[in-house]
C-alpha cells in the first residue's frame, strides 16, 4: 500500500473557480476564486462564468500548490468536476484537468459535484464524521435532495425538489427584497435581527419527501406587491422580519422532510451539505435534533459552498478504489449518481 496519497482537486461547475490539495483525507490547501461580476446581473451569467474560470484556473492551481508546499510532480492524481453544472464552466475545468493529466502522465478522476458536497463530511478537520448509513440533505443553488448514503460512493436520492432548489428560493426571495446576488447569505444575516413568526409564507405540498419552492416565490411576490401598494417603504421598514419569516418557511420545510425520511428509514445520523448548509438557522436547528436522539453533522463552513476540497476528497476515495477516468469522458451538465 502506497504511503501517502496526494490528490489535486479542481472545481469549476458554476461561478467559483477552486483548487485544493488533499493528502490522505487531510486538506493541505483549498483556494477559491469567487466571481464578483455576477452580482451586477442578479444571477450567474454562464458565458461570463466560463471566461472568468479561464482567467482564474491557472493562478488558483498555482496558489494551491504553493500553499500546500508541494510540486505538481508530487500529485498522484487529478480529480475534477464532471457535472452537474454549467456546460461552459465544466468544460474549462475538465479541459484543464485533462491537459495536466496528459502532460504529467498522472491519472484522472471524474467527480460528481453533488456526491462531493456529501463527502465533504469526511474531510478530516470537520467537527464530526457521520456513520453509514446516514441521510444527507443536500441543499444548493441548483439542487435540493435527501440522499440515503450507504457508503462513500454508494448513495441513493430518496427525495428531491420538483421545481426550484432551496438556494434558488433564497436567492429569488432576496432579489424581490432588493438584495444583491447571491442573496441567501444576506437573508441569513438580516434574519438574525428579525421575528420569524411575523409573516406567514408557504412552500409547496408535494408529498412527504419531495420539495416545491416555486409557489413560495409567487406567494412572496404577491404579498410584497400588496403591502407596497399600502406603504411604499414596506420592505425597508420590515426587512429583518421578512428575511426571518422567509428563512423560517424554507428551513421548516427542509427539516420536516428530513425528519420524515429519518423516521421512515430508521436512521439516526443526519447531515446537511451544499451552499444552503451554511445557513445559520438550518445549522442550529439541525444541531438541536441531538435532543431527540439524533446524531447531527454539519460541515465546516468553508466546505458548504462550492470548493475543491470536496472534489479532492471524492478523488481520494476513488483513488483508493482505483476508479480512474479517461480523456474521452465529456462533462455532463445533468450528471446523475
Ligand atoms: O453549493 P453552492 O455553493 O453552489 C451550487 O452548487 O449551487 O450553493 C450556492 C447557494 C446559493 O443559492 C446561495 O444563496 C446559498 O447557497 N447560500 C445560502 C447561504 N450561503 C449560501 N443560503 C442561505 N443561507 C446562507 N447562509
Ligand atoms: Zn454546489
């Protein structure tokens, strides 16, 4: 058995360019270049994202190697995001990874971005590590899934959104409140000073394990329109209460479905992952489930939103299984697992 395994991870599925080095499950470097340009447009502009990835990818990989204090020749394999994500963005990371693999004669490892969010829990500096089988509520800008995780690379989706993702619901609500993109973290921030029971909003009713957030968007839109007719400065005057009430509605729904899944599958270890798992209300309320006999797990803050550390940990487990990819594999914006 090889003594130490070092993997270079590359993430470029949406609007963050990231590179990480992992050594035997321990992160040596995890660099993320955020693309500020999209906030001007109120959402990610795919063409601008791929151009920014092209500019960022070489400096980010260089900085990751420098931070980890290793030479590129010391890397055992190159793991990259194959999908899901934006095609143009995925193409930049995958082409770069393939070029490196050919040039250095190192194996390539293809990584599913959604699996990576979940396996971020196994990076060694997290506060706790889930035991198999566990349930993971993966909540990001593009996905909302309840996943039954049987092993590192064996997982099954048992519930998901039928329309908007939870992160998308946060971002669209924020936009209606006049907050810039991405609005999720800003709703979280303003909600801290607000009263969550002041306004009643409703998410869709689509069964015990699935989610629907597109009706919530319309619900908020009509409510704000009506209130603004009476008082033009309604949003400004009630921003904190609005944020707290919207956040409560989304988090209530997420946790209700997760609890249902936990009872149905008789599973005690519960995890959250993806960008929305950075939400303080969701984190606090998941941790409070300890009192009900559950073992809750929240990832370290920097492993919630998109990052390459999570890509490199999947790379590490695939390397141990000798699951290598090849140069012919194309990125897949709708990749499933
Ligand atoms: O996983 P991620 O970084 O990218 C995707 O794969 O989509 O998730 C981004 C999403 C955005 O919708 C963003 O608003 C949301 O995560 N997000 C949050 C928070 N931090 C990020 N939503 C609510 N509260 C937060 N603190
Ligand atoms: Zn993500």
